C-alpha cells in the first residue's frame, strides 16, 4: 500500500464523487488485470458497488467510521489517501490550480508520482 496514483481523472468540482469514481474506474479495465479489491470512502457506496463489480469484477470495500467513535479516529486504509494528498502538496504546480487544461493538471500529477517512484528506486 504505497499510495501512489496510477490512474486519475481531473474534473470540475460540480461532479459528484460516485460519478467521478466511474470516470476513474472506466480507465482501469485491461490496464490492471490483477486488481481485485478497491477501498473507498462511504460516499462511494450504493449503486457504485454493483457498477464496479459488473465493469471489472472488483470488490469495492467501503471503509466505515465506527458509529460509537467520537472525535478524530484513524480509519484503516484512509491515511494512505491523506498521505498521498500531502505528498502532492510538496509540488508547487499542484498546490494551486494554475493550469488552463485538465490534461495539464493530470499530467503534472503523473509526473509527481513518477518522481516519487524513481526516488524510491534510488539506493540510499
């Protein structure tokens, strides 16, 4: 669970989370044939569970917060996403939305992930 972004879609802010997930997952079939399980936030439940299974045979597992929990609770798998967002904040061009084209924004995220992967391959 490295938290590296392999597929992404940049879309307007008025696109709801489940619809955005469909756009991302629509890019996945054939690219990652061994993908079996996808962890997701509670916003991605409902019809998306069946849609993901029908599209790629994926089990979309929702990570829930315990009902009795009060205050901040570290959720299993959730910290991986937050850590990845923190990594992206280290790249100036990604810290603010300066790009005219969404393709430019997507490619800058891919470049940031390539940079992180290459740094991990370099011997200490």
